[in-house]
C-alpha cells in the first residue's frame, strides 16, 4: 500500500471519530480532510459524489466516503475505508444493546458531549462557506440553493433530497447551451461489471426467500430473517438516518416487537452522542433482537454484525457499481450541464442542515460563541477538526 493510501486511511480514522451531526454535517468534514488539507479529490468531485449518494438508496456519508476511497485507491481501499468507518460506532452500539449500564449515567454522557454540537455546527458552516464560493457563481445556482433550503425546511421529508437534486439537474441542463448529443457517443456500460448487479439482486432475492421459507423454530431462522429485514430496508432508505429511524421503529417495535419502545429510544439517544454513521444504530437493534430471541452474548454480537452489514450492503454495492463509470457518464452533454445545478442544490442542503442543527442551541450564547469560534479557527488556520472535537470533549468533562 502506497504512502498516499496510508495517509488517506489516517484521514479516514480522523473522520470516523469526529463525524458528528449527520450526512450533511459530515460533508464539511469530508471537505476539510480530503480536499482542503490533502487534495485527494477536487471540490467538484466531492459534491458530485455526495449528490450521487443522495439520489441512491443507502447511507449518504458512507457512500460518499467509499466513493472517494475508490477514486484514490480502488476497490481494496474503498472496502478498508468502509470497515474503518462503520466498525467503531457499530461496536459501541452492539455493546450498548448487551449492557447499556456499561456507559454509566446517560446524564453524564450528555454533559460530556455538550460542546460537540456547536463545534460540529462550526464545521458545517465552514463547509457551506467554502463550497458556496466555488459553486454559487450565478443567479441560477443561488436560486437553486435557496430553493433547496426552503424545500428542506418546509417539507421535512427524506425524499426531498433525491427529488431536489434531480430537479436542480434538470433546470441546469435545460438552460445550458444546446449541444448536438449525437456528436458525443459514450459507451455507458463499457466499465460495468455485470456480476456486481447480479450479486446485488441475487443476495436480496436469496435472503428474502430464505426469510420467508425457513421455519421460525429453526435455530437459523431469526439471524437469516434479521439480515433480510435490514438488507431490504437498506434498499428503500433514501435520505440517511433521519428516515431510517421511523422505518426501524415501525418494523422492530410496533410490528415484530423485537425491541421495547423505551430501549429503542434509549439506543437512539445514545447514537446521537456518538460520531460515525447513523446507520450503525441498526447494530443496536440487531443485538437486541437476538437477545429477545434467546441468544447469548456471542449471538447478540453476531446479530449486531448482521444488522449493520445488511443495512449497508445495498448502498455499498450500488456506489461501487456506479463510481467506476461515473467519469464516462459525465461526458453525456445533458448530464455534464446538469452538474452545476446538482452542486448548487447540494450546497443548499448544507445550509438547511446548519439551520436545523442550530435550533437545539436555543440561543445559548456560550454554545453559539463556541460555534463561531470553531468556524473562524477552521477558516483562518489549518487546525484539524479532530483537535477541536477533542478539546470540546475535555471542556465538557471539566465544566
């Protein structure tokens, strides 16, 4: 493995342990770690990958990170980055399901993470500021960004993300200069490995069939049905963690009653305090479901693993399926013209995330001051967000 790839993995570790605030908040960190400080990819490439992840089902942050890793070092680096990203928070959530008391008082941990929220907001503001200067260069892009902000705040629906990106691309493409498409012939599927698509569909159909056929009294039926449940939900989750939670609550609390409502809410509250992907919340549900089914600690750990792999696999396979021929896809005139609109909408999502995350601060001037200070530190210095997060934890522990 080259020094460049090792440096990339080091940045992935920093990103994993400092990524608070959800998918749109994570975009600011991705910008800082992989664009500004190291130039692994360009800003335009980051926005394109993020927009692609918003259109596809699955975890947006995970797909964006995996897409970056694939561009830097191919499939091997992408898979290693994926494991580094999901393992820490998934392991903690599995441990929480086995024994929530190991984390001590929830109140104590709330105090410990008190200053992480405003620091994360500073990172979001930093990302919005830099990307705005690069993307919002004319009236149309500004209009699309503002429209994305308003749509996100008013509708508050996960499907706003893929729809707004599609609309932004259509508007940008429609007002672009007319080019004879027949002059540009691109072999879209020249780089597609059909086996990936076959694996994707095949695993879904196999697990769905096994989950329906195997007798519920079989010792293997619960793990298989759990994997099928999470894999199936991974195909239909658009918009990230905010839509994952109601889906999981409906299926595992209300319908199947694998998890008590109080345990579900406690686990979700803990997930909000941890860095990393929101989708790792599924490892908590998988472990609790196995516990409800009478499995021992090893079985519960296995359930957590099945859950987090099942929910992530559809999005992981899709992004690895598309990224290899994304460069060819962008050569199509209409798609090339649409990218400016797609990028403008993506920036609008970051501003919407900032506004939504700002609300819990409730005009606490101490927290707002920390947010503003974090923003200007990132603007004026090359200090890593990881250092700011660490300082925030220390501050929360002693104050």
